């Protein structure tokens, strides 16, 4: 093994051009895989302030179908309050509206604000880190208290670095008192993102309380991840008895408790069940990743054939001196695996640099990408497997050479 490793490093250093091409393909493949994973992690993986979302399900959509068409909308407050809030065995239930774009004015200058209305349960499910103050409570929501939580970025825009607690913000004809300041949230966080949060109870009209569909998202947090399947079944049983909103226009209702990833893939697999649709999308992503990684493997096969057959004289000498076929195959496979490992080390360093550059880029405000070591480990394992497989065939071809033909430099 020690001899094979030394020989592998010598050979890689001897044919620098072939080595460069191989390392480039391996490294580029792993870099793209790592950056893509970092983006997906930022969108779907549980992280602040959605760190509890490994045990949180949401009602993001209510779909009603009929002979004349399909209507798909966010659930309304009335729907969530009547059919989701009473679910048994849950730790917390919360609601939030989709963010709406509105504005306030400071010294005559317009400041755009992404506003969400939430209830007290929202702050139990999402774990915001409060830089100042606190969240509003269920009692403040029920009473319609004019209080607000804002991000530190919005506080800077409105108050120019002065303490925000106790300050007031005039927005949508109401004046709200700031009681909490949290770090700015990345726009990729579907449920958490916003710049200003106020109680649902401050909505000017009370009509929303009876609406079947509207602009709300309902959140259910289980006590443990193991409870999620039971909670889903309970909700599906409830939905089986819920009538459609307008029987004259619709005859079927579809609504499920979903993860954020499931809500994302739903539009792409409308005719599949919830579970099957998620499996289909995961499978497609996995197949694309494998195909993408197979490209450098095929490239390695071609390069290895050329590189190994150029060494036919060496092979002939070793076979003439009695080297068994197994030893020759193992030597060339070792060379290929060493090449793959070196490519993986280079890819790790370049991936870290690329992700650091993305974190510094101003075109992605508040986004924080992380190097996922678990995914990198899987990628490296696959790269080694592909490196092993791409080395076996050329090595086998080489080992079948007749010693006389090999010494003549032929590959017959």
C-alpha cells in the first residue's frame, strides 16, 4: 500500500496536464454540489428563527376544485381557527399573514415596510433572538394592542441608531409602539421573513375572523417529531368532513399539513399525493446530482485509459517479472482514488471560499450560507466511489495486456 501511494503521487506529478484536467472536473463538480446544497439548506433547513421547524407543520394552501375550475388560496383566519387550532396533542398553534408591502414616512421620506400580522402563538413557534424588548402576547393580540416588533435594519432606517423601544411608527392609519427589536431575517425564510410584526387583532375590520380563505398561514408545532404523522392523520380526518366554501362552484376540498419543502414542491406535482410528490422531487434532485457527478467519472475513465495504456512498457516489465493481475489493478485503482481525494481537498477549500464570497455579496441581503459538512461528506464518498469505478475498467483493460505486446508498446 505504501509503495502504491508513493507511485500514485509520482505518476500524478509526471503527467501534469492529465492530472490538472482530472482535478478540475472533480473539484468543479463538488464545488457546484456544495454551493447548491448551501442554497437549499438556507431555504428549507431549520435555522434561526425557524430552528423548531423540524417539528412544525403548516397550512399554506386551501384548494377547491369543481367542474368550472380550481381555486387555490391561502387559508383564512376562520378556517384555521375552526379546524386547525383544536387539533389535539400539539405544543403550540400560531398564525401569520403573508407579508404585505406598505410604507411609513420619516421626515417626509418614504420608507417601505414588509408588514405581517401575527398572533401570540407565532412567537412561541418561531424563536427570534430579541436584541431589545420582547414579543407581544396573546392577551395583547386579543385586545388589539397597538404594539410592534421590528427588525434592527428597519429600526436603523426609522430612528437612525437611536434606541427603538417605546418609539412609535405610523402605518396604515394606525400608530404602533415598538416593544421589540430582532435581527433582520433572510427573505428565503417563507414564514419568518418580514420587517414589522403587529397583532392580528389590530386589523381594522373584524370580517377576517370568519373567512374560509384569505392570506394567512397556520402553524402547528408538535411536542416531538414522532407526533407529526399522527397530527397529519388527525388533520386529514378533520378535512374529510369539511364542506367546500361554495357548493355551487366547487365539489372537492384539498388541504394538508405540510413542511415548507412540501409546500414548495406541491405546484410541480399537483396530480401526485403529498408524500409521493415529495419523493418524486427528491428523487429528481438526487438523479440530477448523480448524473452531474457521473460526468467527471466518465471523463476520468477516458483519461485513465489514455494515461494507463501509455504506460504499457511499465506494465509489460512488471508482468514479465511475475506481477499478478490483482496487484496491477489495485495499483491503478489506488492512483485514481488518490487523485479523487486530492480533488476533494481542493473542492473543500474552494467551496468554503465561494460560500464566504456569497455571504459577503450585497445582492443577497441577510442570507447566511453555511458549508454543510454532512453533505460534503456524502459528496466525497460518492466522488471516491466514482473514482474507484472509473479506475477499475481502465485498470482491468491494462491488466489483460499480454507481456510481449505490452513491452512492444501495444494494447492488442
